[in-house]
């Protein structure tokens, strides 16, 4: 018995010694990790060089007592104030007296004693950086209050410039604040940025807490998720795990997963409404390398805040020696100038409708957008015609004729005879390669009627004053197709590998080389056709960097090449169109395709709003998804009425069974004979009731009650849409269930 007990005690003692040894071995690593966390999360007094303008931080780590604000600029509408102790700013809207501050008043900060977030809420900027010597990318975040940078100020006309030097990180940059009319402009010059060898700058978020609202404030945030999204301030909310962070104009990395994608941020805007005051931010410079960041209350801190995030270095996937992938920061800094313009609204103008109006004026006044919708013109009937497509076979691919050029003319003439007054037609798969086989060439398919058949169709459309676009894709390319080199003509990543899918079948094309090819090989052969222009598939919905050795391009450079192609189409044919509506595509677009009606469905989003549509209605006509491909055509029809879309169908002369086992089997119901009656019925109702507002801008959009919405146009006409099954009464006007009414200004429905 004693022997057994002795053995047991020896066993326990041995296990204890092993555990103690393991703890001792791990302790230095744990201590180093804790020390590093402290290093990153709070300022180290021994490392921070204090500004001569600032007293030393207190021992507790709490934000120092700020100095008073001083007025540094003023105009008829705004007053700009500056606080020298921490460079915090305040903007006073003189029309209402409301005060917008970059630093949240300490009495309004609800952080439950969390010093880190108390400091964060006082910071004029947030900043991310990385150590390039680490084997894998580790991005660290810090802010003004934690770093206590040295500041040097320079007076500017109507504002001030501040240089921030962060001694611990050896990173420095300038940020200026200037009043310009009804706006505050915040600029970070790219050439002002300096960094050391051990810490590389990744991003800067100016004014991350500007105007931040508490749970008790009445209002909402606006962000460009799809057509636009709105999140109300709430007293009861969960703790969110992630914010809304969207790269302007789409993800900055190419993905081949086409399902479950989040909606693009098609416009570089964001906004906040607090009570009877609001602001809208527009990234007017450097938007190609910027994110929109909305953090609802419940994400890390109980404050609702929205801002831009300026990207100065991107990450990429590198291959390690063992063959595994790891993320690394790019070597070169993106030295782009960034400017964010904050516009202010008060009273009845403090809503998303007036934000959209202001953005429309910005497009017209500063971005060169010219209205393409003529006053009083009929609502166009959007008609996509799938002409031909290839079906893969073992020896030779089979070309399927879905609609010939002569049949397309017959369909348009039939629609005209049925009372359709205006048609905006778009031909898919009109070349010998067929639809979705890229590069598709430029020669009209002989099986569809050849060049003479397309010429006859274009002459007919021109005589009838119908739009006729030829859709093509100069972004994607499939292995095995002629017209491109899978080594020289394609997009290359920062890791110097060709960007392709997992099967090396699908590639993306270098925009510079495609622009040259388009101008030399495509425009001239089509010059005699009386078409409206080329419809550029893909350029309005994605944007990327390209490290092609022959033609390297930043995102802005890629957009410039694409818009030059659109411009050439306008010069030769009179127009151009874009599939997808990213902001850079608007200047040269005569029509927009594929404009979404829904947001991405983030948990904190409360409403989808037609911000995008409000900015463009009456300026550029747009369509969404084809009505014949929607599960509930009546529901989609009402959404089209509310959002100002044209009626739109994607049809074929032959039945869609022919498309089985092709790459476009999604077009499951397309026969013209099956859809023409319904299509004409919807078109006539829309044209009869909405023709007077088709060429007008949207003035207001608002929710009247659950599933009942109202749109007000520039002449005061009201369109009330009722999605509920029962009738509703609005201002003595009865709106039938699942229907809409039009109320002229001062009149009755």
C-alpha cells in the first residue's frame, strides 16, 4: 500500500514539474506578447516625443485636458474652429447653430471605462501600419491620442494645415482643413507622407468620429451599399462583430467567386443625420484607393460613426519557400492625394434626399456628366436580345442561333405596332464567338445575318430613333479563345503571377492593351453601322490594379483606360453604355445596365434607399435585372416604379430550351412569344402614368409607413407605391394593394 502511494506521489510530482517547466518556458513569450500589446495599445511615455504645443500626457493614460477651440476661418454658412492641443476641429453650421466636432465631447463617450476607446473617440485620425520585416502581414491600428505626435501648423486661406510626426513609428504626413462654400475639405497630400524602414503606413482614416451620434440621438447613417443603405440609431442593439467597410468601386482584389458577393460601393459618398442636421462626405480626390467605413453603435463602442479610410498600401498573397501562401504588404506606397468634402444640411434639407440632390449637382457641375434624357421623351422599353451562343462539344463547338438580326428587327417592329413608343435595344452574342465567349472579336456572325444583316438592323433602329447597343466584354478572356496572349495581355498580381481562376481558364485583360486593341481593331470595322454605341460589359462593376510588365496600371489608371474606350465610342457612334454603374463610368454613359435594387443585407442595415437612382434619374437612363428572370414580376415592377427604372426584358426569338447545357443556362424563360403580352402591358402602364416624370429629377424619397413609399419629382408630382396586399390611404388618396398611383402637383390621382 505504501509503495502504491509513493508511486502515486512520484507520478503527481513528475506531472507538476513538467507543467511548471512548460509554464516557465511559455512565460517569456506570454510576457513579450503582453508587453507588445501594451506597446501597441497605449502610448509609451519614453518613446513619444511631445509637441511643443502640447503638455505631457497624464500618468493614467487618460486623454489630457483639451484647450479651447479658436476660430480660424469663417464664411456666410460655416465657421471652422481649431483646438491646438490635439488639432481637433469643429464646424458650426450658421444656418442652424449646430456644432459638428471631430472629437466626441467626453461627457457623451460611453466606453465603460475603456481608456483605449475614450482616447480613440478624441482622435483626429486613425492609422494602420505594419512591420515589413515580419514573415506575414500583421496590421496594427493606432490613433492620434495614443501616439501624441509632434504637430506643426501652417495657416491657409480659410483653414489650416497640420503636419503630424509620429516619432515611435517614424511616420509623418500633412492634413489640411479648409472651408469652401457650404463645405469643409480635408486633404492629405500624397507627397507629404514619410515613413521609416520598420513601420510602413497602410491607411489613414481622417475624422473617424466626426459628428458621431449616441444611441439617444435621432437619425441615421447613409452608406453606398448597392443603391444605398440606411442604418437608424437605436437604443437597443446587439454588439456587432464587424463594421461596414467597402472599397470604393468594388473590392481591390480580383475574385472568381461570383456568388454571394457584396454589392459595390458605386459612389464615393457617406452621410450622417443627427436630429435636424446632417452632413454628406464625398471623396473628390483619390477615391480609387479609399474605403467607406461605417461603424454602428455596438461595434467596439456605443457611438454611431462614419468616415472614409484612405488606402496607402495594399496587401497581396505571396508564396513562401514551403509553397504555402501568406499575405504581405506591397513595397511601394500609393502616393495619391486624397480629398474628402463634407457638405452640411439643416432643417428640412437634412435628409438623404437632399444629399442625393447635392451629389447630382456635383456630377453635373464638376464631373462633366451631361444629361442624356431629353425633356418630355417617352419611357424607353429596355430590350436585351440574346443573338447567339456556343455550346461546348467534343470536337467542334456548336453555335446556337437564338435571334437573327432580321428577327430582331421583326420583334422591334412588332413592339412598335403594339404601341411601344421608344426602344433601347442591346444585342448580346452578336459576333461569331457568341455570348460570353471572350474575346469575342468584332465580326458579326454570318449565321445571324452577317455584317449586312446587322447594318440593315442598325439602319432600321436609327430611322425609328431607337437606341441600339452592341454589348461586348473587354475585361475577361477565356483560355483557348483567339485574340489575346495568356502571358502578355492579362492582368498580373503584385506577386508577379498571372491572375486567373483555379483551373487557369478565366483571365482578366490589361486595360491599356485592350484600349489600344479597341481603337485599332474594333472601331474602324464598325464605323459604318448606325448603332448608338458599344455597351461595355464589366467595366462599371469592377476595378483592379495590374502589375503587367508592359503596361502597369493602378486602379485609377485602369479606370482611365476604360473611360477612354467609352469616350471613343461616343465620338464615333454618339453614345456608349456600361454594365455596372461605378462613378467613373457616368461621364460617357448614355445608358446604364445592371444597377442593383437591393443592398447586401448587412445585419445593421434597416432600409435600402435609392440614393444612386435619385442622383441619376432624369440624367442617365438605367435598368436593373430583366423582369422575365425575376421570381415575382409584379413586385419587381413596383420596385422599378419606385426607383425610376425603365421596363426591361431579356428575350430571344427561339425558346430558352436551346440554352440548356450552355454557359448561359440562367436565361430559363426568354421566348418573345411568351412574354410580349405582359411586357407591353407593363410598358404601356408605365409610359402612360410616368412619362411626365421620366425626364425629371427625383426631389424626395421617403417611407410613409411599412411597405409604402413616396417619390416626389422636381415639378411636385408624387408617386406613391404600396407593396402591401391591402389598399392604403395617403392624404385622401387611395392606393390599391400591390400597386401605385401618380398624384400631379395640386391634383388628384
